[in-house]
C-alpha cells in the first residue's frame, strides 16, 4: 500500500466500505432483527410459521460460525482485539445453545419465553459488537483486507447455510455487454431466388358441369277415332215356293 493510500485509509476510520466484511455483518444483523420481530410480533396476530424461526436459526448459526472462522480468527492474533474476540465467541456459544433448545421444544408459552431470552442475547451481542468491536476492527483492517474478508465470509456463510438446508437464492445477474451482443437474432426472411425454377401452380379445380335441364314432357298426339260403320243387315234368303 502506498503512503497516500495509508493516510486515506486512516482518515476514513479503517476503510469501512459497503463491500467490506463489517458492512456485510451489519446488514445481516438488521436481517436477523427483522426475523426476530416477525416471530415475536407477527402482523396477522397468529403465531409466526415455524419456517420463519427456522430461517432465523439458520442465519444466526451460519453467521456466527462464519464470523468466527474469518473475522475473529484474524483479530484474536492482534493485541487490541484479542479479548473482544474471545468474549464474542462466548456470546455466540450462548446463542447456539438457545437455538438448539428452541428447536427441540414444542411451541407454547415456555417456547416463547425462551425465544425472548434468545432475542435479548442477540440484541446485546449486536450492540457490543457494533459499538466496541467493529470500531477497533476498522483501525486494524485496511479497506482491501475488509473486502477480502467479505468474500471469504460469504463463501463460509453459504456453505454453512447449505448444511442447514437454507441456501439463499442466488441473485440474478445483469447480462454483460458481450452476452448481449451474442444474442441470436431471428433470421431475416429470405427473398425468393429469381433463378430458381418456379414451383408449378396447382391446376384449378374443375367446375362441376351444369345439370342438363329435363326435356319438357310432350303430350301424345291424339289419334282420330275410327267411326264405326253400322253393320249391314243380312238379307234373308228367299226360298222358292213350291
């Protein structure tokens, strides 16, 4: 680190940046606070679903273990933050015991009483950490170091959440310019080739022949009636008188 970068880092109070581990931990403190409020005071008036507590429990346990693995282990080796790191670990242990006991209990008055104790311990730990521990951590951690720790912390937290069965959904990433440029455009309709042999047009359908009109019926010619001639009377033969 250059001399000027060191001065700027000192003036900024250790380089607390939105992408640093201390800022990430603070955001997760707020998330845990919201979940605790939903369990204690559900908006519907009915007891909060068990899934809300399980989400809170998974977050608290993963947060504590990952914080110890990445942040506390580094600050234990520094004299100014050694004792606070050990104390914070013990507070984590109390929280872990309370979570385990709540998971083993049935919902009811006793369960809610123990949950209030958990809430008080979490709030106390957060206040001690943000008011005393983080200011000292900022003095000994550079901005670059905080960002490195944030990356390591996120990997450890997600691994622990997966073990708890509560893997957070991945955030959608915006497509890069390169990806946008490789988007396949629909092919343009090709124009017919003038040199290509035209397809024969289908022969027009033959129209049905018109029906022949029936010939008008002709009346049979009346034949003249033959006049019956009167029969000639037969003459009686005359016999000679003798």
